[in-house]
C-alpha cells in the first residue's frame, strides 16, 4: 500500500506567520500523498475577547455557544485555512481547504447525553468519514488542508478537536494507505520534564504512557493528544509520532508504540 | 452542450438566515450542474465596526487594507461560505465551499497602476480561471459554493467583487457548457423606478442600458453589476438574467440582450 502522511499542526505555529511559513516550506517537501490538519489555538479566543463574546466555562470545560461557534468557523475554516491554502499554492502545492462539511467529508454528531451541555461540539467516528472524495482528491495530487470544523449533516456546523480529526481521518484512511500520522507542535516530543527539551522520550509505549499519566509526568494538555494518538495506532495506523514542527523531516521526536 | 447554471446570490440574502434558507431550498431544485457564487454584503463592514477597524475610503472608494482583508476572508470564505455548505449538505446537496485560492481555481492580480491604491483587491480574467478542476467537480455532481476571495498565486489572498467572479467564471466555462448566469438579489430585476417593483424591465438591451445609465435611471450600485452581466453576454455566455432571489425558478426578471 502507498504511504499517506497525515500531519496535524497546532495553534501556536499557525498563529505565527513566520513559524507557519517555515513549517509549510518543510511540509511541502514531504512525499505526496499528504493531508494537513490544523487547529487554531488561541486565535478564536482572542477574537472572542475582541468581540466581547464571553467564554463560557462549566466545571472547567469550555462551552461552544453560537457566537463562539461563529468565531471558530471564521477563524479556523476562514482566515487560518485560507492563509494556509494561499501559502501552499504560492509554493506550487495544489492545496484545497476543507471543513468537515465540504463534500460531507467529516459528518459529526452533536455531543449530547453528557452531564455538561458542551454546545456546538461534534463527535466523530472513523466509520462515518467520507473517504471516497478524500481518496479522489489525493489521486489528483491535491493536498487537503482540513480545519477543525465539522457538521451534523442536517445543516448545523460543529466544532471538533483538531487532534481528534487527524487521528480519526488517519484511522479511516488506513484501509487504503499505510498512514503515518505526525502531530507537530512546539516541543521536541513527549518530554519527561516539560521544561527540558533534552528529556525527550524517543519511544513511548502504551504502558509507559499510562504509568506517566498516573505519576502526572505527562501533563493535562498532552493527555487527550496522546489518547487520540494511541487510538490511531491501535486501529491500524502504521506509525504515529509527536514532533517539533521544525523536525517534520528529521528523525527527532517521540514515536508511539503499543 | 450541457447547460450549467451559475447563480450569484447577494449579501442581503446571505446575511439573513431565513431568506438564505428559502433561497437555498429553491437553488437545490435547479438542475445540475450548477455553481453558487456568493457575496457577503454588509457583514464584513459590520464585523470591521465591531472590531474598531476603520473603513478606509479614498475618493469615495473603499480600500482593502490588511485588517479589512482578514475580516473579508473570515466572513466570506469562512462563516458565510461554510454556513451555505452545511445548509446545502443538510438538504443532501453535495456542496464544496471554495475560495479562488483553493485548487488555484481563480488566480488574480493585485490591482496596481491605478491612481488610488485599492489595497488587497484582485482583478481576474476568464483566461486564467482553472476550469479543469471545476469541470471535474461538476462531473462528480459536486456543487461548488464560491466566495469572493481570490489569491495572487504567490501566497497572498485578495478580495474580488462577487459579481465579477460570477461573470468571469461563466465566461471561462462557456467553452464547455451552455452557461446560464443569474444574479439574484432583493428586487424583481432592473427597474425603471427603483422604488416600484411593477416597473420591471423584462428585456434590457445593451443600447437601452447605456441610455438609462446616461439618464441616471439605472443607479450607481446597479451599474457595475450590469457591466459585468453584459460582459458575460458579450463573451458567449448563453443567457444572463437579474432576478429576485425568490424567483430563481420563475420566469420573472430582467433578461439581458445585446
């Protein structure tokens, strides 16, 4: 089977034009076929603040009400997505920006039945991903750039975590490709000491992850990322790595292992 | 040749959820292949105002500086485009939202050499439109929903008038299709008296248009729209009409004639 690269790029990179350009000029050097999934980081919160849209929190969890969803759609599916597409096109890379609603590639279900009403948040499943059009696009040497916006297939847009999208897409496409999933962010990988880049864990096994979680060595933000990453590895994704955005082409980072 | 419908929908409709839903439920009844081009109307200005981004004017012409461009991209290519796509998908219509940067479908040139520096405004030409991918998508029964954002092919997004995009796309595609271009807005068509819907001009010939322009019967906002409309008709587009959004399927409106 052909190798497909699925690369997730985090908010801290996409919100910084210089870092984004540097990352994209590396990304285009990866062999095709490839897919870029991007988050938006703090830029949606920043815009909410400027617009005096209060950020609703219940029990420490953020709620996506309608104004917050509109801002997420504007920032993720609009500004960030189109900037990425224009930059890639500027480097002769035939990018196509997509939300999960476009071509119905990522149908989602509005999260319900939870204790907290999270608002317009979409849960997704690998079985529902519309791989037909994604594969057609990849066959045409198109580079999909996917934002973390999905829809309920009944007309409503939803917000879905970008790490989850990258993982679920990778699982869905592992029928047709040997998928290599890479999460890029601003650290060298998973670290024993989050303030010391030298403490990189080169290979992280699932048992060790569970152990480090219990010992609270792996901190809050990394846990859901690693949960989605291990889920991908558990469901036939060939290779899952966590890397610094600058090291996409280099053999430096954390490789996950079951 | 097969008939292709290109429908431009104006800002006053897309900014009103009820009107938009009504229009879209009519639009989906049009035979495929079809393309929707949308503007954004006052919604970008409204967001600029909320964000305290001053609207720059020189000699009565609006200037698109960087903050204004970012807002246009967020609103047109983001919020409005993705809402339209989700609504169409909700009615089992396989829509794909596109800016001109996506798949490089609409390369533009930043307007230069004019007395006024208009900022990030893109001029486009039918010869440069990338009809290959548009045709491929139409062949796959995809409905492109196109926002009025283009790019310079060097990494920079640009803002282009939506009427111009609808006209230029129609011209570019008239090699392969019998194109029917319809501009939908909130009036019955071109009116002799803009306050009296009964004064509809059913057929507008080019000479009569020039005459009504001189007599100032056709007012400012309509002139660039009709200029682009006549240009399409002049360049092999089969049929060009100006209609009320509610009358898309009805034989009520202004038909242009050379």
